[in-house]
């Protein structure tokens, strides 16, 4: 039995290896979301997800559309942003191929009934954005004494981007782990 998580990040060679490993019984489970694909530069392709449906026509599909973490307004805004990747998304490709009865909708529904706070910080330079981000974290931390520093995370695209943040966090005496 083989489970492949983050299937959207597999490349063709990895997929061919997976097919060899599961044959002949085909005891395989894959978990994937093309909207979370980040390794296209390493050869990853949503083609593997589309091909999986052809290679394993009897596979049961389960679409997870219930979100337990975020408020609906945050999910809706994220969905609007991800639409910028059309027409290169599975949701669109399946609709074009009309291979999904009723279509695949990846619009998430929130279980969290609260209203999420959305704020856009825009600086004139990278230094401004880093400073504003750290100042915002400190303000939120100081406003709510139930928070711990470990309740915050800064997501960066590349490790080299961390240097700007670690410098400003150290200057502000904010503890962090990188």
C-alpha cells in the first residue's frame, strides 16, 4: 500500500516509479491540490493528476471543500486570488474537458463562523514592508496578552528572504525560530 502526499509536486519520473511500485494490485492513495503546486521548476506538473484519473479509472475521488481554520471572507479572498492562475488550474481544465459531472468546484466553505480580519500592508520598499510586518506583529502581541510569540509565523518564498526579517526581529528584540 502506497500513500503519496503532495502528489501535485511529483514529476513524471516519480510518477512512473510510483506506478511500478503499486503494480499489479494498484493499492495507492494520492493526496494533491494543483493550487498548492510549488515545484513546477523541478518538473512537477498537474498532468500527473489528470493522468492519474486515466491510469486508475476505478479510483475513488474525495474532494475536501470544508475548511475548519479560516473565516469565509478569508477563503473567498484566497479563492479570488487563485483565480489569477486560470486557465492553468485543474478546476478549469476539468470544466473545459467536461470530464467531471457537475464540475469540480474548489471553492471552500468555512466551518468557522467568525469574520476574519484582512489587512494589506504596503511599503514603498522591502525594508518598509519588513519593518511594517514586524511592527504589526508586535502591536498584535501587545494587544492580546494570551498570545505567545510562537503564535506568529512569517512565510517567505526563499531562505535568503529571511535575512531581512531576522535582522529587524533581532533589532526589535522579538524572539524567533528560523
